[in-house]
């Protein structure tokens, strides 16, 4: 039976965030000699102004200032961006330094631009601080800003560099770099291109537009970068262009035409408009297993000098799994099979030579746009298993590529939200026996799989060779899989979200190697030599994910992309082997380790599409307006059909239930290296969910919504829910999921679920005019009993019938 799609369940309420208890530690340093401190800062600022008047900087109308904080404390960088004096924060970096006790702490460092004509206005802020020192019962003006600053100085090239400084080009060789400009204004972009042309710097046509940032790719030397800083007022940051690392396979397998012919006689391809859009090396549509899956007209290439057909093999390898899943199982036991989706392909990697540096975010955006223009009515799942490790950030920070994916998936340009599965990246064999799984824990997710809105796919072992010794066994994390274990858990999303089969590696002495028997059979690209090939690691896992997502879309074509993504993750669970590997106790901190290694587990297709008597899934698709101006705006309170009386009855005495809630939505990104705090948050907005648990409606809403409280003391009642993952693990990224397990009687009062906003740049950066925007979301709730004879579905349907204002689609 299909899931229950609930309508008309919400009550919209005016909303104000509940403040956190306590003021906490003062994040700014206390200055013992305040007068001496301000004099030093004034002198340093004046020196930068004086130095800017030399001839080499005359073309610039603005100053670049490097402003540094104190180790382990905050720099009040939100006060450095001021529209009245036209100062702008160009980038914010955290520099690790050793403090006086020998510990390593981060120092926040800002590059700020300021029109030269307004230098005195910034100096006035420092003078106002000095003038108001020593006033009784009053802090000096601009107190937090001034005391947070330890140094003001002129910028150097490294001030603009994001990433390892060893990647900064030399003058011996020009290399491709990303240049981030602080504007999307057409005049600024045109002026910058003219400057680049006048300097004879090679520039590619690709560019990416973000809010207040445009990204170009230039072939530059160190001197070129220095000249750009001297002559442009709009440099925000430099980054090394990433080099993609596709995972290719070459293996000769004996032709098995008779098996293929027999399988084809049992295959029915349903032309229902569901497509997987694959960005890879192309597809060989001449393969007999793919010719009905992908037509020649659906094979495209980004490159003018290459056609869309596959000469390297990886795209065709991916396509076999996307179309058929476990091809070997189908060949071994021939039975009728319906394939509810087809494939369209865009070649985004060249046929020959090294992979040239490109703005891959721009390439994917342009390719998606072209596919949509050609066939606007197709329902799509997008799939990409190419990632970058060389010169890439793997610590969770956004890149131009991941940011481009986020705005593409959110439909910033076309209002079309998308389901996009991305490989988490691979660790290359051979593996040292003693390093598994420590190497996985230490190796961060590849670029662009840190994307908040994409479904990032890791790998686990579902294909192994029991006749050989494997480094990782059935149900465990694949040795190829990367993780987000060492990311900042308070800042970056859980990655990967799901894991699927990527095979394992076979041990030989103290090392483990990729082996045919522990990999996945798929289609080969050179049909003159073989029809079959193998694929493994997160490429295979991502192809399996695309296959599943497309099948879910075929069952629920009317569901939003947020819901399809939500169902994939909501249906996932950890294998017993994963828990044994990574979950030492039931503490929330140990669940963090499991989450950031294996995501939410292995998705289950049957659970993703079916509701049964003992397992009921309810889905709500809605939208709210998080902000109005610079204030919070509204929350939604959904009343769900709930068989309270039945759960309190003798029939359910001693019956345990499991409730799972998943909230899925897409954010619009702000990916520049600008601190991701306060008004510089990466996400446009955030949403959270809450259940009333044991508390009634009024007490519950007071607990989460300050707007409905009658007094300071009227803080509502705690719902009393012992979540499996806990609030901290619920709060990262743009998909939130958790589990509540308890006796039926303890869940009997659970009738309400709230969705409410948290901060984002839509609210904090008012001048961008986005605070009025609405945010779509999908809310998925399942309740289940392990006892198959327990009927939860019928009483829930009866509740729906008895509730006048709730409708459902079944």
C-alpha cells in the first residue's frame, strides 16, 4: 500500500525563537590597557592608508585591510561589514596558532575592503571608542568590535588564498585557479574581464554566480595574482582549481551473448518519462543491454571536440547498475523485469589526456540547463560519481562546485528542485591491513560531496568473496568509503547520508587489493571485446542510489524532490555489523561517530515505497515563510491522525513502538570563505522539527515558541522524548532525522509535530531582499511495531475519516 499523504494538517503560528539559557562565556578579549590598545590600532590603520597611496595601488579605489583576532576568541566580523561606509567582508579564515601554553587554537582573520574616500569613517569608529573610554556605568562605543581586534595590517597574497598555501602557484609555471569576485553586477564582471584581458591572462568561459560572488577560472602565476590584487577592487578570494579523480575500471570479461539475449527477452522498459541524468564519461548506446535504456539522441557532451559516446568506460559501467541494479543476479536467475526509468547522459570528462581543470560547478549547471531545455517535461534523478581530491577542501567547507550543486538543487535559477545523488569519493587501494577502518575515519568526503542538498553516497560491503580473506566483511563499511568523522560537527552536515554496495578488497599478506570477485558486475563499454565489466567503491554505490531513487520517483511521480530525498534517507538503517564497528555505547556522542561514518545506514526500497499494517508512513508537503524583514515569521503546527485511545488500551499493553521523523528541505547557499556565522551563514534558512511527546498542545507550543508565552516564567513543558540521536545530531545540514522508541502508552499523547525556522542569510543579509521568500519542506513520519500482527494502519485511517479537516491521498 502507498504511504498516507496528509493534507490540511497545519496551523500557522506567529513565531519567535526561544533564547538559549545563560549568557555563556564572553567571546571577546578583555583589554587591560584599553587606551594603549586603541592607539596601536589607530596607528596601524593610518599606516595602511598611507601605504595605499603609493603608485602601484593608485588604480584601486578601495583599501584592502587584514584584520586579525585573538587565539581562541571571536573576532566581531559582522560589524566590519557596514553598508553606510561601504565596507565589505571579502573573506574570513581561521588560522591555527600555538598559544602560550603550547595548545593549538584558531585565530580568526578577515580581509575587508573599504573605499579610500571612506577611510576616515572607519577611523571614526576607533576614535568613538577612545572618546567614550572611562564613562561611568557604560561600555565604550564599538566596544566588542575594538576589543576583538588584535591587529590591522595591509593584505598580502596569502590573505586571499583559501586552501593549503603550498598550492599557491609559483612564477615558474602558470596553473588554473578560481578567482572569486565580490559582485554579480554585470558592470563589475565586464570590468574584471577587461582587466584580465589587458594582463594577457587566460580565462575560461565558465563562471558561477552566487549571492554577491562570481567565480572565474584563470591560468595564473603568483605574480598574476599579486597584480590582480593591486589593480582590482573586487577580489574576495583565490583557490586552486580542483582536478577530478574519476574511478575507472579496465577488465576483460568473456562475452556472454546468450545470457544477454535471454535477459533481454524478459526485460520491459517502461517509457514513463522518468530519467536518470548521468554526468560522466558518456555512454555506449550500442551495448545490447543499454540500447533500449538510452537512445543516441540522449547522449550529449559538454565538449565541442568530443561526442557523447563512451571511450573510457566509467559512464557505461555506471549505466549498467543504474538500469539493472545487480546484473549478475538477473543473469543467474532469469525472470521478468520491468525497468521504470531510462538514462540520458552528458559527457563532462574529456576522452583523452589528463583531466583539464574546469569550473565543474558551472559545467554541471549548464549541462542541467541544456537537458531541461531539450526535454522540459521529463522527471529526473541526477547522478554524478566524479569527485575531486587534488587541491580540494575535504574538511566540510563549501567549494564553488558544492555551492553550485546546492543552488542548482534548490532551483535558484529555474524554480525546479532536484534529486541529485553524488559519490562521496574513494580511498584508492591497496590498503594496509592495520589501517582499516582508521584510514576511512581520517579521510574526508571529496569535493563536491559536501553539498548540503545533494544525497551523498558512501559504500558498505554487500558483495564479498567468502572463499578469500577480505579486509572488510559483509555489512561493514567498505574500505573505499570516505567519511565526515573529522569535520566540525557543529557546522557541517552529516555526510554521507546513505551507504550502498561498493564491495570490499581481498587481503594478500598485510595489504588488501581490489578484486573481481568482490566487485559488482555491470555493462562494459567496448562490446567488441566484452559485454561485461566490473565496478566498485562509491561509483557502484552511487549508481545503486540512482537506480533506487528513479524507482521511487516512478512510484511517486507527484512527490516533491524534497520528499524523494527524504524517503531515501528515512528508509535507511544501520546493519548490525556497522553498529558493532562504530557504536560503542548508546551515548549521543557515539551515535555521532556512527552517523559521520555510515550516514543513516543502508536505504531499503520496500520501506521507502510501502506502508503496511504494522508500519505506517505519513507524509506532509508544505511551505512556510521563515522570516519577515529581520524577524522570525511563522511556525507550523501539524495535527497528525493518532489512535490515542487504542495505544492506551489493554491490547497495546507492553507493546513497543518505533517512531521515526525526517524533515527534508533545500537551502540556498552563500559559499564564500566568510566565516559561516552570524549574518554570514552559509544557509539561506534552516528548519527544525519537534514533537509534543507527553505534553499537551499549549505547553508544547510554549516550549518552542516564545511568541505564545504569557510571561517570562511561562516556558512550557518538556515533551520528555528520549531521541536516539539527540538534538545536536538532528541539527546539521538540510535534512534532519531521528528515532523515538518507547511503549505505546508513552506515545499515546503524541498528536502534534511542529516545524519552525532557525536563522539564515535570508534574514541576516536584509539588503539582498530575500527575507520574504518561502521555504518548502517535506515531513515524513513513520510509526511501526516489530509484531506483524499489530494493526496500526486501520485505526490511523479511522482517525483520518473522523477528522473533518484532514485529507489523505492513498
